[in-house]
């Protein structure tokens, strides 16, 4: 039997593994695979059993997560607790703290849920014909109620055995396509018992509240529940529905609902990540499902198991108190080192960066020679088509190339500035078209100035770094060329650099720098592109004296 700290150590390392897989393969594998990985992680955090395996990462690390046993709830068994009478007395305050923290978090979750349920009970059965017809055509074995309420701002689902889809009253009699997307999303939650998953995530968080990795799992697993439902909607309505569904998502995210941690809601949950995933959604294939299952099995075997018993016995005496933080850090460092070695190998693929063939394919898909004279409207459409259209989506390749692109690459400015700016402009226009609210694209940069002064006959140096962003608006999509837009961006970056240099020379403070940036930006507006404003995101002064 494992102690609570050992369960948390095993689970923490598995969370790190899932986060790594998620970062590298989020848009390459079916979203259901990530739900399976989180389910395995939940099981590892809840079950006090050891599963020895020679393939375990603990065996490879040559260490046992044999954390010091605590008396009472943290002890692995009664015999060990009895043998550690002195240690048990010292552990009583920590045990009380663990119980108190878990109970406080449980009360918080329950109170928030009961407060939300009180509003849900004031809802009424849906009466809109289009909604009732959709539900009749998409029945489940479990009875599913659809109700409407003016007490909520965005749709949500609650209940396990008797699930309820609760819609804002504004959806009744509104756009039928948006209502269909919302219902398909919420029915995906019902079909997979996501309400039960939310309860389990909350329960595990109450049990392991002291482990920051479990908090990360709670947030990321909740996001992946939403991403999997988005994927189900695209699969149900086809890839042609990606853009209108993304618009519906933006519209729903404009509404802010109350805090309801134990429900599944169609809300502003990592909006950029969700829209990107929708636009990059791929058809579900047997190969993709097989690869996902194999990867989930590999992660379970390597990270959810323990070292063989003989290896544990050989090293158990060397484990020191407080080992959970050190041990998780060791394994995380080992995983990072392995990833770094793989990247340096330069073999390409989703783990190792990209190959030359992939790099060439990306450039071939994007507009080529003469793109500078294209209008922004035509160029942005071409960039969007290259990164999102077709069964083989190019966005993840573009992101990999950016992540591993070496400095000085011949196409670095084109890929990092020109293409990235056009993608940001496309997303901003998508949001603006649906919400009806102005949304200006944002470009980010950094300016740095080194200065020296003489102090007691010695040169003392300092470096001032300013991270900034600026918003702009294209006034003439058809008349402005890519060269004109890029020249504007370059001038804005140069203005930020010169402004920082001038303020450092004059000895100005942060307020003066902000004011000077705003004044410099006003001079950049033309009849085709308008400068909206600078934002100073961070200012840092490093002295070497």
C-alpha cells in the first residue's frame, strides 16, 4: 500500500508527463486521448496501490519514491504507524493541516455548487421548436432535460444520472445554427459523463490540495473536456462548420457566467486555445486513434508504475525526508534533458522540431515571390488557407518551425513577423465580425538599451529592457499592400527603440516613457493603416555594478 505522499509523488510525475505530451501533440492527436491520460492520472492519484514494472521511470531513475511515512492518515499501514510513535506525534500538526485544508476546499466547492443550483432550479423547460426538434433527433438512453433560464449568461450542463442542459433564455428563438452548435457541445458533455469527471477532479484536488501539480491538472483537464467537445461538434457537422462554430464560441465567450466548478459550461475557457484547436481540427482516422491509444498505454506503463520490489528494497534506505519535491524535480529535469537531446538530434517530427522537407513544405504552402505587392486582404486569405485548410493542417507545423527556427534564418522575418501578423489580423477580424465589437490586432516587441557611466574612475554599465505591444487597425484591406503593412510594423518597432533610447539618455521614468511612446505612435497613422496605441508590458533595469 502507498502512503498519500507517495500517491501524490507518483501522480505528480504523471501529470508532468501528460503536460509534456499535451504541449507537443495537442493538435496532432484526438482530444479523447488526452481525456484518457487524465483518467489514468486520476486513478494513479486515488488508488493506494503499487504497480511494479521494469519499464517504470522510477526504475530508470534508480530511486524509490519511498517518502517518510506519517502516522494516521498519511501512513501506509498500521504496523508502520505503530513503529513510528515519535514521528507520529510530530506529524499530528501536519495531518491536522492536511485535513483542514481538504475540508475547507471541499466546503468551498460544495457551497459554490449549491449556490449555482439554487439559480438552476428557477429555470423553465425549453419551448423553442428548433431546440426541441434537435433534441428529438439526438436522443440518448438517459433522459436529458433542456431548460432555459435568465439567471445564466452561457450554456452549461449539470447532473449525472438525470442530466440537464441549461440554456440562456436569449438562445430561444435566436439563431438556429448557434443553438445547434451549443446543443451538440453540451450533449457531448452528457454522453461522456463529464459532470462525474468534474466531481472526481474536485475530489482529487481536495485530497492532494498541497500538490501544485494537481492544481495544474484540475485546470488543464477542465480545458481538455471543452476541447474534446469542440472536436465532437466539428466531427458531427463537418470541417466546413469550423469557422461558424468558432464564431459561435466567440459569441458565447462574450457572456460571463458565475463560478460553477462542478458543471460543464460553454464559456470563456482558454478561448484562444479553443479557437486554434477548432480551426486546426482534423478528421478522426484509425491511425490517429491507434497512435493515441499506444501513447496513452506507454505513458501509463512508464509513469504510473513503480520500480520492481527488489530495486525499491535496495535503495529505500537512501531516501531522505521531504523527498516529494526533490524527487519530482529530478524526474522533471530528466524528462527535460531527454527532450533537449532529442531536439538536438535533428531527426524532425512532433518531438524533435521539424525536418528540412517540412520546412520547405511550409514555405511552399505560403505565398511566395512577389507577396510584398499583394493586398493585405488577399495575403491574409492565403495565409489562413495555408495554415488551416485541407486534411493536413499546417498550423502545428508552423508553430513547430517558429519554436525551433534558428536565429539568422533567411526566412525568419517573413515567418515570425509577416505571417504571424497576418494570422493575428485574421483572428481579430473573426472575433469582430461575430461580436460586433472592435477588435484590433496586436503586435509585440522588445526594445533594449545599454548605457554606461563613470563612477570613481570605473565604467559602470546597465541594460534597460522594455517589453511592449501596440495595437493597430487596417483601414483599407484591399489598398494596403503587405510591404506597406510590414513597413508600418517596422516603423512602430523602430519608434519604440528610439523612444526608449531617448528616455534613457534623458533619465526619464516609466511614466515619461509611456507618454513618449504614445506621442511617437501618433505620427505613424496613414490613410490605409491606423496606429491605435502602445502598451508597456514590462520595464526592467539590470545593473552590473
